[in-house]
């Protein structure tokens, strides 16, 4: 999207130089390019946040940064904050066929 906006701006500037466009049109396309650049940057930030969140969830975030904590035992499970939440547990339902367990 950003690359297309850059090509569009280049073409419009050439049209302006040839007298086939207006300053208004060029400024509008410059605005479109700025929006495409902002969207690209936001996508990159969201991707990096997702990668960091994944690494935290699987317990490899500090390791991926080369950080080790001496004297701390290695966790047996990558993430256990929600292990006791009943409705998040997978497996067969109640044996009496009554449906999901009550909260």
C-alpha cells in the first residue's frame, strides 16, 4: 500500500510538472502516502507486540533477549496464571451429562 502510494505521488508530481494536475491533487496524494506510511508503521508495531506476547506466553521472552536469572528455578509450565480457571480447562464435560460445570 505504501509503495503504491509512493508511485502514485511520483506520477502525480510529474503530471503537475507537465501542467496536467493541480497542487491540491498532489497534496491530497501526499496525505494518502502519509496515511499509508502510518498504517505500515502501526502494522510493524502490532506484529512486534504479538511476537513479544507469544514469547511471554511460552516462557521464552527473557531467553530471547539473552537474559538469564541466576538462582531461580526453571518453570515447569510456561504460563500458569490461568491454570485454576475451571471454564478454561479442556477435556470431556461432566460425566452426568448435565452440561458445562457451573461457575
